[in-house]
C-alpha cells in the first residue's frame, strides 16, 4: 500500500514538473507562449519530430520580437506582451531558439544575446539543417484556433468586406483573374483599405483595423518570380483586378513593407498573394433622373452613366447637346465638393444634392478594358481637333485633359437650363482689413503677365492684397477649387484652373491654380497666387506663361 502511495505521489510530482503553462501575451495572432524553455538542446529534425506544431513558426517569432517589450534582467530577457503579461527567455551569453519554419535546407531561428543595451534580438535564417549538427533551445507555443474563412465588414464607406485570410500560394495575374474574377479587389478598394484603416506592423505583416474597430491581418508573404518566395516576412504584394492602362502586361497591386505601403503597378508574370473581397450589392436599380445640384448655370446632371463605353464621335452623334461641354465640366469641378470613395467620386453641389461618377476605366482601341475600379474617364462635347477631345478624368484627384477620340470612355449626360444662367460678375466684400473687394469669377481664358497688366491695370491684385487674402481668410479645398471665406462670412470660389504653358498646352486643370498679381521684381518673371490641394502661397513664374486672372476693386 505504501509503495502504491509513493508511486502515485511520484506520478503527481512528474505531472506537475512536466505541466505546460501557456501565457496569453495579448498578441494579435492569439498565440500563447510557454512560461519556460524546454530542457536541453535539439537539432532541427529532432525538435520538429518531438514537438510538431508546438514549435513556433517564423511569423510567431517575428511577432514576439516586434510587438513585445524586451527587458534585460539578470535572469535573461523579460518579454512583456501588449496586455502586460510576460514570459522570461533565460540567456547564457547567447541563446538560439528553433522555429518550425524551414526553407529548402535552412531553418529559421530566434537569436537572443545577453545585453544591458537590450538590442541583441534577431530573427533570421541561415542554419543548415541537413547534417543535424546544429543544436538549439526550444520554447513551445500553443497554436491559436485556425481561422474559419469569412468576409469581415471593416466599416469602410464603400461597403466592401474583406476576407480574413489569404488564398493559399502565389498567383500570376492571369491565373488570379481567371480563378477569382470580381472577388479580387479593385485598385480603388486597395487604396481605400490602405488609407482609411489603421495599419500596425506586427513583424510579419500588418494588423489592419477598420473605422468600426474590426480588423484583418495581411501577412508579408513576399513575391514569387517563378521559384520559391523572395522577401517573405519583409514585404507584401497583393493583386488587384485593375489592369494598367499604360501597359498590356501590367496590373495594379498593393505593396508594403515595415515602413510604408502604397498601390503600384507590377507585371502579370509576378507571383503575388491574393486577398478576396465581397463588394456591396446594389439592392435596388437606380431610376435615371437629372439632378439639380444648384450650379450657377442651372445645368442638371444625370444620376447614372450611359451603358457601356463610347468613342468620341459616336458619343457626339448619339447624345448631341446632352454631352456636357468643357465649361459645364469645369463648373461641376469648381463649384462642387468632391469626395473620393472606392466606387468613384461623389460630387456634392452647392445645394447639398449629389451625384456619383464611377471609376469605370476605359476601353482601348484593342477593345480591352483598363483601369476599371481605379480611374474614371468621361467625354465632353469639346474637341481640340479631329484627333483629340477634352474629357474629365479622376483617380485620387479630379482634372481635365485631352484624349484620342478612338478611345472608348464613359458618358454622363446633362440637361442644360432652358434659360442660360450665368454667374453675374460682382465684387464681393469679404470684410478684409484693407477694404479690398474681390471679383466672384475669373476672367475668361489665360493671360501672359504683360497681356494681363496691359488689359486690367490696377484691377490686378498687388502682392500685399494677395497676402491679405491668404492670411485673413479661411481656405477650404473642395476637390478642384478653394472656397475662400472672409472675416465677415462672405465667400468666393478660386478654381484650380490649371495654366497654359509656352507651347499653348493647358495643364493641370483641377489640380493647380495660378493667378497673376500686378507685381514683378524681374524683367523675366512675376508674382502670382499658386494654389493646390496642399498649399496656397505666393510664387514666381516666367511672364510668358498663361495664368488665370481674378480682379480686385480697391477701397
């Protein structure tokens, strides 16, 4: 009986000694870490055989290294997790810990060096495992439950839901499009995810938290150029569905590393990661109607696009004066508040009503679609010659340019006012200290400096008057122009009307505004207001450039 009791006690002691106590450190992956090392040293094959999936992966080592606070003590490193709980990794000068991750004949490991500076923590590869001579320590983990694939609503304005895990492996673009179709995100959806969520680097990717607090994890799985993965754990590459309009062999993708992330362009032949989306379904069909946005001309804009893509000549023939003119597009640009969404741009008129212009891309001469889900291209009725015509375009900003008339673009119709309404020119008293009044509209066209001085004389603003306008008023960027509110609450609109270069090309409409002052300190240049979404300032320019003119009335 005594022997039986003794054996039972010894068994209980053995169980207690070998019991595993896993600590939840509050890591995003949900991984729990054992509170102590396994005893002894192991070569890689023996460690993998004995402990299996209790060995931490490379990703888990990187997460522990990156997201925890490492405090050096006389017992080793105290590793404190995001929730304040901790484990200790004892160090004897230098220690090495196996991961379960191997690549070809090499395995990943964590290297910990005893240091008062606390900087001797490295996760790397380079240990050859085939001969089994290298032996390291082992620190076990309790693996989190495997995620069930599901679409997560992050609270994005487009309503896009993002899958919580990657598709397995790497895909060239054509294979990704063929297999996943419109479940691939557009470039705009990638842009929305990048710029409207909070991104936190975890050591092996980003934890991406949406506006509603829900999150997904995007691992940095690197890129495949045909063999294994390059830059795994350092960089992330994710396909979009959007073909690049400047190339027959490239498409938009999301790129990131530990310091930055952005949407870029990559060749179809690269193998990249795929993360699927579920786009918001339209529950009801929109009834076509013209919307009065409260624009000065009285022009009403259709609330939906015409179906398909149109070459310029066909659009003019089919829709006639229902195609917007260049002036009507400029009015839409300069008098509306423009808000980017993943579905396109929302233009909110002066009366608060709105329309959305989808980023529908364009159809090239070869009948292929490009830039769908990323860029919008819309014909105006205005043509420069028999080859090119003016059009409205936008990606993450709105502007106007010329394009080949044979390109297929979107069409959005207008209903011109029966009675033409023009904004009556008047000088507006903004309540400025000098008493200067500013005209409410630009003079038509673009003027070289000498031409402007000769024609408008002292009605051109001085440097001092421009400086007063900039410093005394509230400037609000609306997407293509500034609303300038004076001290008394009255306002004027200053469009980003672009400029005319020395070759008579009009550039950067919707992006830049340049307005001559009367001041010139040099024979070759003069001062002007330069404005864009990022700044309003006084700048100098060559006098032969064509800039806008906004007149003033002196007190």
